[in-house]
C-alpha cells in the first residue's frame, strides 16, 4: 500500500479565482521545504466565477491537487464537511482561500499535533486585519462561546486549523457550524484542543463572503450547538423533564382548586366557582404545555433514531488523485 500522506489542506472556496494560484504555489513551497507529502483538497462551493476552471488548470501543474465542486453554493460548513470526507493526510488542515491565512504556519501546527499530542490546533489571529465591524462582534462571540463551551480559545472561527485525521472523520459540520468546530470536536470526545497565534493578512483579492447576517446566524448557531452538545443525544431528558414538571404543577393546582371548591361548598363555607379563578386557567395552560413538551421530547427521540445521510450534498465534479 502507498504510504499515507503527511498533510491534507482542505480549502473551501467561493468565487476566489484570483487567489488560488498564489495559494497553491505557497502551500507547495512550504510542503517541499519541509519534506512533507501533501494533498490540497479544493472544494468549490458553487462558485460563479472561473474558480473551478482555475482549479482544473492548477491540477495540471500540481498533481497534489484534488477537488470537488458543488452544483450550487451550500456554504462553508458543507464545503469543509465534504473536504474532510476526502482527506487522507495524517494531519488535516483547513485554510481559507483568500490568502488571509498563511501556509507558513503549517509545520509548527503539525508539530503541535504530532509531538505535543493535541487533537485540534486552532489559529488565533491576535493581530487581525479585518474591518472593526467584524472584530468587535467576533470578540463578543468568542467570549460567549468560551463561557458556554468551557473551551479556552480566543478565536473559534479562525479559518486556519489543524486536526488529527480521526477528528475530521468523526465530526459532522452542518448548517453554519464551521464557526464552532472546536465545540463539535470536544463533544465528539477530542478534548486536547490547542491554540497557536498565527499571522493574518488583509484580503488581497475579491470580497468577504459573509455579511452582517453572520451575527444573527452566529448567535443562533451558538445556542443550537450548546443545546446539541448537552441534549442532542437525549432530548427527552430536557423536554420530558420540563414537561413532567409543568404537568405536575398544572395537575396538582387544578385538582386543588376543584377539591377546595367542592369541600367549601359542601361544608357551607364561602366558595368560588372553579371557572371564576384565574389560577385554574394557568393550571390548565401548564397541563397543555407539559403535554406539548413531552411530545417534543418524543419527536426528538424519534428523529434521533434516523441515521444522518452523509451524501446529501450533490457533487458536480470531482478530481481523483
Ligand atoms: N466560503 C465558502 N462558501 C461560502 C462562503 C465562504 O466556501 O458560502 C469560503 C471563502 O471562499 C473563503 C472562506 O470560506 O475561502 C472564508 O470566507 P471569507 O474570507 O469571505 O470570510 P471572512 O474572512 O470574511 O470571515
Ligand atoms: Mg477571509
């Protein structure tokens, strides 16, 4: 059998035609200088410019390139997911296509994985060359993500990361979850998560692919990823628990009101009709909500029984090594 590769570099790209030749030449240079066997996996996320043409052309010059292109734009997470699926290297890197991340960081990050025993090493753009409208929200997200996940990273969303191969094979990056891969990794059981300060550059060509909506999405995703890592495997524990509490509260209160009314009435005490008491309606509401919560728990459990379909991204083109 062929010796397995030292590194894979997964590059998600969406309309990045100008950057690709420089990026590939740079990765090739670094790999050769460090005697690393490598592959670059180009995942064209439905580009509408000439990116895929550039990838095919580069392939003729650099045989280490492999690639796939999607029929449409599925998003960075989908691109990473499919890239991870193809990766064969012992250490797998992800890197943005826009030359903001530096391939020069590869050898040191690889060393941290192989020699220092990390499962995942995330880049930290300590000095960042992005507009302020992006840096401040990002600080806030990183703080919240740190608190909610207990992972001490400064820069969850850094595009440059290194992984032990088995890590990328066992996490499912979906939706917009590429921002929270370290949380997914931790949840999958890979707890040795490290950080390395990396050089960051201003975008040289093209434009950023994420606008202001990233803040809303990032926030909602953080809630789902936190929820999923606590209750994803057993939604019944959360919904069933809350449902039971609600149902008991409503049931006991309603019963109390009814018994109290019957007792008072039959003993000639002052009494109020059951339907005249506001608390009775609150109790009824709690019973209904309790049942609903229970049902949500059951539905969650039923959905969990269905396996996740690994192949629901349509691949348009493929370059095999
Ligand atoms: N990207 C992608 N699909 C998308 C959006 C972005 O594959 O739908 C890629 C993009 O081409 C780049 C990386 O994800 O290689 C990061 O995107 P960008 O540089 O626009 O993000 P920013 O640096 O502004 O956070
Ligand atoms: Mg960028």
